[in-house]
C-alpha cells in the first residue's frame, strides 16, 4: 500500500506529467511550440484505441463476458446522470447561473475527461497497481447519460424562464421536437465522436479477436502507450495554460465549485466502485471518470443544443481548473481512499 505522498511524488515525477508542465512552461515563456491539429488527433486516436482494445481483451477473458460488465455500465450511467443533475441545480440555485451555462457546465462535470482517465492509467502503471481492464470501457455510458441529462435540464430551465415571462410560450419553442434534440441523436453524437468511436470500436475488436489472436498487437499498444501519452499531455499543458486567461471573465465562485464537484464526485465514485467489488486500481479509474470534466464530447453537443452557453466557461474550467487539480491532487487522494477502503 502506498501513502499519499508516495503517490503524489510518483505522479509528479512521471514523464507524462512532466511533459504536461513542459507544455505549460512553453506558453508562459511564449515559445512558438505547438502541436498540429492532425498530430493531436492522431495521438488521441491511438490512446483511445489502446484503452479500448485492452478493455475488450479483458472482457473476453471474463467468465460472464459482456454480460458481466452490464451492472457496472448501469452504475456508470447512473453516476453520469446524478453528477449532471446535482451540478445543474447547485449552479442555478447557489451560483445563480443561467440555465444555458448551468446546463453546459453540468454536462462537462458529469461527462468523462479522456485526459484524466489516461493520467489515472499512467499513474497505476507507474506504481505497478493492477486494475480491471474493462473499467475504462464504461466511459461512453457515463458520458452519454450525463450529457443527455444536463442538456435536458438546461432546455427545461430555458422553458421555465420563457414561460414565466410569456405564459403563452409553447414548450415546443424551447424544447423543439426536431432531430437534433432527440435523445437518440444526442447519444449518436456522443458515441460517434472520434475518440469515443475508436474506444468502442477497439473494444469490440478486442472482444472478437480475444487474447490469443491479439498477442502481437498488444505488445505494440503496451510499448507505445506511455510515450504517446507524453505527447498528449504536452498538448494538454499548452491548452490548459492558454485557456487560463479566459477564466478572468468567469464568476470567481465557479472555480472553487469545479474543484468541489470533482472531489465529491470522485470520492463517491470510489465508495461505489469498492462496493461493486472493484480493486483500488479499478476504483481509481472509475473515480477519474466521475471526477473529470469533459472538453471533448461536451462542446459538440452543447454548441448545438445550448448555443447561448459561453464556451470559455465550460471549456476553460474543464481544461484550466478541473484537469490540473485532478492530476495534482484528486487522483492521489482517490487512490489513497480506495486503498484504505480495500483493507
């Protein structure tokens, strides 16, 4: 068992996290360093494929196969819904945010941060802590459920606001029953996002091929993962530092709230994962998904469904505040808690 200081030291001295700070330093020093978009996209695709195929291989080796994962998938979806709903009502009641921005932020807090997920996996690998390989495959269940719930609440809030101003306003004007606002379309938009699509597709490939036929391919994915993750976090450092200036226009209460919701979500996720029988490593990955704030799948859905929301608010907070906090503090705390609960 590792104490929290060992975990923090291991995390901060790992090459991927140091590359994150290298990216931050590049912005501070006004270096012309940048990662081309197509390179960044390729890096994300590789990392998600690596996570997906490892998860598929793990599920193929489980006695119950895909059926054994369904209870975990249901809990992941429930977590996504709960985090989004709690965030929305707290943001509107306590922070007095309007429905559009509250809905967008709630979607971000409830959805999964692929960066936080990857750092959690890297931390476990660095420490030599085992984890259930299927847990990262719960990503799309939590992601889709939270986005749908948050957008529904945002639209519902707009309807209530418009109706109070004009009782003649029909619900259809605010919650239009067109294709872009159907639940099925929101799910489709989420799972066809390139990163999630590759994750799911790779999972299916891992399931079909099985561990025996994947022996050679897995060597490639294992050997390359941490090196490619370094490039990914280098880009994340550049993005995080460049987004910080956008937070000047954000309510100062949103910043501590984003840390508060990450800690609460991650802590509850550790308890839930432990009750489900996951190992401390598996509990950390589940907590990383619950505590992270998405900046990948959420913007595409919010841009269409809640166009009035301020992108600087939900993207800047996710990249500039929640991700660095989870990387530095959240993940070590969650792993320490998971280890204590497993005693």
